[in-house]
C-alpha cells in the first residue's frame, strides 16, 4: 500500500511539472503576440485612462473576464 501511495505521489508531482513546463512553453510561444497586444493597449489613451482607475486585483478580474470572452472579442473584431 505504501508503494502505491508513493507512485501516486510521484505521478502527481510529474503532472505538476508537466503543467509548469507547458505554461512556460505557452508564455514563450505567445511572447511576441503579447508584446503587440500590450503595446497596442498602452498606446491607447482611453484604455490607459480607464485602467488607471483600478487596482491590480481589479485589473486581474477584468483581464480574466476578457480572457473568458476572447472568442467573442475576436469574432467582433
């Protein structure tokens, strides 16, 4: 039974490591697109004025909402 727990623990650890590596790969692969997105948003005065009104935590909530509606944003663009 102890060996089974050890195997499960090792599998869980490997899954976490794989997820971390996948996230790192995704960040690296998307870096050029994210740079364009960030520059475009930062160059927009209206966007900056609105975002400046919110705290970091509030901006995180806004960003999650945008991410959750990305298909709609793209469709309407």
